[in-house]
C-alpha cells in the first residue's frame, strides 16, 4: 500500500512538471503548485517513515517551496518572471 501512495505522489509531481513543459500549466499556477505540494508532502512523509534522510531533504524542501509559492500567489506577491531569455 505504501508503494502505491509513493507512486501516486511521484505521479502528481511528474504530471505538474510535464504539463508545465508542454505549456498546459504555468509553473506559478495554483494547479501546478498544489500538485507539487501534495506530491512532495506525501513523498516527504514516506521518506521520514522509511528513514531516507536524503530523500526527505529533497521532498521536504520541494514541499516547502511549493507551499511558499502558493502563499505568495494567494497574497498577490508573485511578480511575473522576466529573465530576458
């Protein structure tokens, strides 16, 4: 059962990434950030349970950054990116 939950968490992150790469989702959109937050949080919890510290670090930070993005987006502090690329 834990393997199924782990796969679903990974799929959430991969769907968000794939949709962003193909222009279906913007990387600052609510669906993108929510999919990343849910997927990373699920994987972080499972990494903690399994004592996989490197994976916990990766997914924990991923979840925190996604949550930060959601808060910034909701508060209107998300400025458009223009790196000149």
